[in-house]
C-alpha cells in the first residue's frame, strides 16, 4: 500500500472528506486507547490521504473528552508523518471574521485537566520538546504555497487561544484573550499541537472561522446553525487545497 502523503483531522462541521475516493476504513487501536473515529484512507484528487473526525463522525466526543493522544498515535501508526489539523474557531480580531481561513503561527493554551503529554505514566521518558514555534514552519509555508496555487485565500499568521469548552466563552474571557494577543479562539488546538510535537509529527493548523467570538463583530448570539453554515461555505475549496498540500 502506498504511503500516506497527509493526514487530515476534521473538526466541528467537517466529519468526512466527500471527495475522498477508494475509501478504506481502519479501526486502529493504540497504547492510549481508541481514536475518536475510524481512520478513512483513500485518494483525494490523486493524493493518498488519511482522514480522522476529531469529535467522532457523529460529533459525539466533546473537546475535553477527546483522546488526543490516541488520535495522533493512530495516524502515526498507519504511517502518517504530516498532519493538517482543521479547527473550527471563533474570530476575535479584525482580520478573522466569519468564513475566513487562517493558518495561525502561535497559540496560547487555556485548557485544563486534559492529558497533554506522552510523559504521563511511570517509566515514560520525560520530554521537554521545543515549542516556541508550535506549528511546523515548513508545513505552514507549504500550506500557504498550496493556497496560492489553488486560489484559496488563507490569512498567514495569528494566535490561536485554546479554551476548555464545551461552552462558548464569556465576553470578559474573550476580552482577556484579546489583551493576551489571541486572534482566534477554539477548543481543540491543545493539547493536540503539543502532542504532535512530542510524537515527532509535522503539524499545521488550518483554522476555519465560524463566528465572531463573544462580544466581537456584530455581538450577535452564536448559534450552532450559524457555525455549521459558515464552516460549510468556507470549506468549498478545501479538497483542492488539501490535495495540493499533500502533493507538496
Ligand atoms: N469559541 C470557541 N470555540 C469555537 C468558537 C468560539 O466562539 N466558534 C467555533 N469554535
């Protein structure tokens, strides 16, 4: 079987890649347990891709209950070395309104109580991985280059703030995050990025802005219907972008 060129982790609103062909399903067990969903492998516009639904294919796993270690270990187990994380987010600062695609270059972790490292059990080696640049620089550049080829508009940079969820944030929490320097807010960016680094996987985030974060933009109440509709409409060029990144 040929090599996996790219693994894609889909977030809220992205539960499958409809354009994936010759799909095979793999139920992978890892030393950390089972991933959120079967891994679907197949060809996307000619490129060999693996896809995993982070919240499960029926969105049954909340952000704080996701087995991030199992998800990444399962992708590594089937031979993936590069991971494109699709993260549905709220936009905080001006450049990140609904339906924008962004490739953040920094993050701040506000999550708590999640298993955030491989160094959990006695006897595991203690790792102090460098995390100054939380996303793999080369893969970020490749994603931005792929966007130029396919014509997708992707904002280069921004700081992703990872919150605990599953509730959305208060206006005061978002105001604090803005003061901290966050541009985007989502619930699943961590510990995923840190674990990817510990596992030696190249990892990049493509954030899909679904709504203005609390108290930002028009200040309207955030509904799941709005979130899903915006993710849908922002995802139109996704198959071409993913395939081009896989090719590069
Ligand atoms: N906050 C946190 N996570 C999110 C949001 C939000 O406003 N929108 C989509 N995911």
